[in-house]
C-alpha cells in the first residue's frame, strides 16, 4: 500500500476523566435508579470505569498483590491419601486448586502458583 492510499488512523473517543466529571457521572447513575451495567451501556460507558471511580472517590482501592502474603508453614505430616483421592486448596479470588497426587506436587511450586493468583496481569 502506498503512502497516498493509507486510511487515516481512527481516533479513540476515550479520554481521562477528572474527578469532577466522575462525580457527575456517579450522581447521574445514582439518580437514574438503574443497575450500573444498564446505565453504563445506555450512556456508552464502561461499567468497570464507573465502578473504579466510585471506589477511588470513596477512598477504596483495588486489592494489590502486596496486601496478600503467604504465611510460612511447615507440614509435619499428611493424612494418608487413597489412590485417586483429591486434595482441594481454596486460593484467593475463589480459585480452587485440586491436587490428585500430593507427593508429585512440590510445596514450593504450589506456593508460587497461589502467590501468582493474587497478582494482576500487567
């Protein structure tokens, strides 16, 4: 494609809100009486963005990976596991990890997995 036939780049309509703009949107949402998803869809907004501003202006922040820490523990003995039995671990974020062979899964690997579940992707 030659330079003369290229289409101009489409500009995004997204732009950063100020706190004052966010307060206006939040006030309109509350006054509407609509569920957040419905309000946002009708206005062409992202519901997650409105929710983020609601939390920010209320002084709440999203949980960070630093807030979650593993506590060092020493396993002194495991109950005998029958063949085919499943050991279940409930991790942060309502994640369930099932281990079918406890002897085959190193504790360090499992610890790293659970720690990684608490972090957000970049």
